[in-house]
């Protein structure tokens, strides 16, 4: 700064700051690191097959409960035993589907929410279980055709198990078709 003849100071402009290449590279690296950290904070949306597998999980749980309820209301031992076996198989299917959903999503398996407002007036019958198993087998087979690898095999196995349950196990136990 220079001083004027009257004792006042002048402001002398200074040259603009120079930016070195090293500073530019350091700033770029810092921004890239910050951007990567921010992007990692968000979770990616779940794959589309998660909803379909969650629906299969809910169906397996519902079928297991339906077969358990039907077994409790069915007096002949062979039919009740077959229904209990079906409930156990569908429970195992639910566990396998839950495990696969956890593997895909990385946390607790999501399920679809279904609301049941009223209980049925009568206890479920073996016919009700057969109808539910038919629908479950059809849905699992259709979904298996769209999948590949382990999921296709899992869903194909579920479809085959449901089909065997309603065509062999429940019919052999004396359930009318």
C-alpha cells in the first residue's frame, strides 16, 4: 500500500491468485470421494422379483395356516395327517422363500400386506386346501418360467410340491377332489 501526500493509504490491486495443477487435481479427487460417499449412502431399489417372491412367501404362509386349520377340523386321521404334512411342507417353502428374499435384499424379508377383516363362518375343508394349493402351484410355475438359476429351481420345486400335495397326498388320504 502506498500513502498519498495527505497521509491516506491507497489500495493497490494484487495479482489474481494462481491455481496450480496440483490444487485442481486435489480438489477434483476430493469431490469425487465426496460424491462416491453420498451415492453409497442411498440404498438401491430392490429388484423387481422381490415383490413377486414376497407374494409367494405370503401365499406359502397362508396355505400352511389353511392346511393347519383344516387338519384341526378334519376328523379322519389319514386326511388330518396329510393336511398336517401339507402345512409342514408349505411352512418349509415359506422359510426357503424368506431365506432367498433375505439374500436378495440383505435384511428381513419383506412381505405384502393382506388384511383379513372377517373370519370364515365355517372351518376350512380339504377342498379349500386343494383349491389353494392349485392356485399356488400355478402361480409358482408361472413365476419360475420368468426366473433363472436358483430362483427358478426353488419356484419349480414349490410348484411341483404343491401339485403333488393336491393330486397325490390329499387324494390318497381320502379327500374328495
